C-alpha cells in the first residue's frame, strides 16, 4: 500500500475521483490536522470514527456553546460517510457542489493569478513609465 504526499493511505492502482478531491481538500489543512484526518480515514479507525461522527452531529444541536457550532454537523457527516453508503453519496454531491462553485478550494496553495504580478515599470510598484513616442 502506498501513501500520498501527505501521509494518507492510497489504494493500489487507480484512485477514484472522489478520493482525489477529498485528498486535495485535506491537503489545504495544517499538517497536524492532515495527519489526524488521515489516521481517522483508515479502516482500522472505524471504532473511533463512528462514535466521533455521531458526537459531532449531536454537538451541532449544542451550537449555543462556544466550542460547538453548526460547523460540526458537516464534519460529523463527513466522518460517518466513510462507513455508510447513503452518506457517501451525499458527500459526493457536496464535493461536486464545492468543485463547481468553489474550485479554488481544491488548489493546493498555488498562485492563481500570476498575471497580476507587479512589473518593475508599473506605476504601482514605484517604477516609471516610458515616455517614448508610441503614437
């Protein structure tokens, strides 16, 4: 079994598109959180993933408390989606929506607008414009 660049186990052969999208989202997280999520996604962590997902969903109902909030509901559903097919289909639908309306969430910190870089002759960068006769 191989592992991807951030330590999540990868299946041998072709990785399904939904797994690639999920891995790209995980790559955007801080390294410590990446390792935790990768550990939770392993099949051997099912004993912790299912109760953890249920507690996070229940915690969403306690959203008036400072630690909990509505943000824990999708996190709990994503954890449970690893083990339950109906939730996996809902997760895939959510990933489709994110990919359609928030495609920058799937980039790994790459510079998206490289054409907006300042050039040495631009007035904003403190350079001077050429005053040639380009009429």
